[in-house]
């Protein structure tokens, strides 16, 4: 029996709907779910052997080729009670020598740039709250701390960190140097010689980031090197600088810290800090010394013993918990001996 025009139209519509539904189901089956896994080896803690890889477990991938490790995704910032007591003792002993302690705890990359996390499971709000409490507890024991958590509420036109390296980038160093300078100026500390500085770009380079090198070693996955600008800060000359008979002035701001402050990529944190404070900064930071290697070396030096600075800036990545009684025991004992002599 031949179909009427109406019946034919209904049959065609029914066939089209069935085909569309089949295509939809097929597409769902064929579209892979986004995974934060780089490879099976990256998911296994046993794969992270050796001095280099052990610092990068466990690698995960976010959006736009960003890579993260566990230390980028901390849920609790700051030390336990005993750690805060050690920091308070450090502040007290430094103050007895006329030195104000300024701490610069660098926030985790995910706290500043959650937009690159993708499907990585991380409580950004909880991490931010913990980091903010950390800063407040440092202030409560009279340590000067910049308002770094103010960056959480800002929109950043360009990243403050590399996508595949555990360091800040040059824009991040400059941004946090500005906040640190503002905190230092707010203390109105006397006896710091004023000087004008100028900062400018001196070209660029490309960074084969630490996280992407770990990804290559674990998963044989290659990523492009990240471009960055290089900066230099120089003192602007004045009539006082031309006085050949003037007594040399010892810098009254000393910086200690990690490879964020002195390393192969030269982030110019010390230069930006000098620029925004308007005073010379003596950089005593140390690459590869952990959270306190540079601090311990400087406080044990003749320079500190004979001429303690007015301000000591301690840059320390926030992923360090500062729960190390042996380190602080040695450090504080040395300071107590210096203070009593």
C-alpha cells in the first residue's frame, strides 16, 4: 500500500531523529574525558627516584599546558605551633640586634592562577584561606609580611608564574617586590639611605621549566620552552655619588632566600625591591639551599655579626612548612651567642 505524502514525511522525520540520536551516543563514546594524568609513571610515587625527580611528585596537567606537582596544591600553609614559636624567637633575637624581619612567603601557583587547574581536584578557596591565616599569624608575632593575599582578588592580565616551572616569573617577582616594598615603607624605619633606581628590559630568553623536564624524564612528553623577559635595575646617579671622599654606606636592607631571589633565570627580585623601596639591597640569597640555607649562612657570617642590617628580607616559598626543630635550634643558638657576646 503506497504511503501518503504525510506518511512519507513522518517516516523521513523518524529516520532522521533516530540517526541524530545514534550520532550523539557515538560522539559521547568517542570523545575522551579530560584527564589530569600525564602517563602511568607520573601517577606512581615509586617513579620519582633521584635527587631531581623526588621534588616533583606527583605531576598532573591542567589547562593550556600548565603542569602542577603536589607542592603546588597545598591545602594547609604555615608551621605547627612549635614552628611559630621558633619564628617568634627568631624575630625577637633579630630585633634585639636592631634588625626588623620581613618574611615573603610565596603563595602556591594554584592560589594565584586557579584558571589553569582544569579538572585537577583542588580546594582553591580552602587553600587561600589557609595561606591568609598563615600571613596573619606571622604578623601576630611581629614579623612584617606584605599583603600578598590581596593578589587573590585581582585579575591578572599575564601570569605571575611559569606554566611549567616551580618558580615565579619576572612579572611575579616584580609584583611581589612592589608589595614587599610597600610593607617595608609602612614600617617607617630610620637609618636607611635613600637612592633612586631604574628598571628596564634587557632582552629575553626561553625557560626549559623544571616541571616540563620532569615530564620529559617520566613520560617522554615534550613541551615548548617558555619565553620571558630579562630585567636589570641600576642606580640613578646623583651629586652624592660623585663625591670621591664620601664614606661608603653599608646597605641596610639584606635579602636572603632561594633561587627565586638568586638563580640562573635572574628574576631580578632584588633589583625590583631596591627600585620600589628606593634603597640599596644586598642580595645574600642562595640557589639550592632550601628554605633556610641562605638565612643560616648570613646570620652566621661576619657581615651580620659586625654590621647587622636594619631590615632582613626572607623570601621563602610557601610550600615549605618551616617545621624543622633541628634547623631552628642551631640557628637560634647561634643568634643567642652573638647577642650575648
